[in-house]
C-alpha cells in the first residue's frame, strides 16, 4: 500500500486542487489520510479505483451520471 501526495493525485486525475476537495466534500472522491498537521496523502489504490470507476461508467454509456 502506498500513499501519494496532492501533486501526484492532481497529476494522475487531471483535477485541480479545489476540484479534488470539492469532490471529497461531496463524498465522491477518496478522503486523504492525515500524516500530521497540514500534511495529508491519499491511498494510491483508492485513487486508482476512482479512476477505474469513471472509465467503467464511460464504457457503460452512463452519460447522465454525476461528474463527480
């Protein structure tokens, strides 16, 4: 299991910082793990699963699904 920082999450998802946190607050993106005061990271496999779910919805033709 590996933790990744925000810059890597932004890079692999193509999302901005504000969008990632908006999706988290909406319950539609993996929550970060606290590593200390003002220091968080994400479980890499959870972010990968989120991406795979987006691909699955695309392939199923779920065009009416929420963007997040």
